[in-house]
C-alpha cells in the first residue's frame, strides 16, 4: 500500500468521478473537484501547487491554502501496478473507507 515513487510519475491528469486534478512537472496544479472533496481537503478549485510530502504523501494547495497547514493531504497507494491518490482524512488505517480515489488518466 505504501509504494516508493518519484514525483515525475505523478505528473498528468487524475480523475475521481467527475473531479479532476492536473499535476504539472513544475509543481503547479489545476484543481477541479466536487464540493464534497473540496471540503474534505480544505482547499478551493482553481490554480494550485503540489509536492511530495514524506515517503508516500502528496500535498496539494490552492491559492487560499498554505502548504504549512497540511491541507490537501493525499496518500499515494499502488493498486494493480498503478498509482492511486486517496484522501488521507482518517486517523487510523483501519478507518479507511476502501475508496481507491483518483486514478491517473490513460493508465
């Protein structure tokens, strides 16, 4: 569940239902998420930024979110040899809802 990955492998378009993230190689992001995902991540739609945080987390921030706040924390997992991005808003891994979250487009 906790793969080692390079930031470059996360560059591209990610979809979760009708929500989309576009992660660019320069660390910028375009965020277009449903209202429920925005509330869970505590960020806004629009232009944003992203970076790898620790060994298996991805931090996404919008113009209104400060990276220091740890808003927008996603966990990178591996499923069927592909990376997935799940929202890490649970306190204990046993509380994870099992959703595989964002899938990289064309993967």
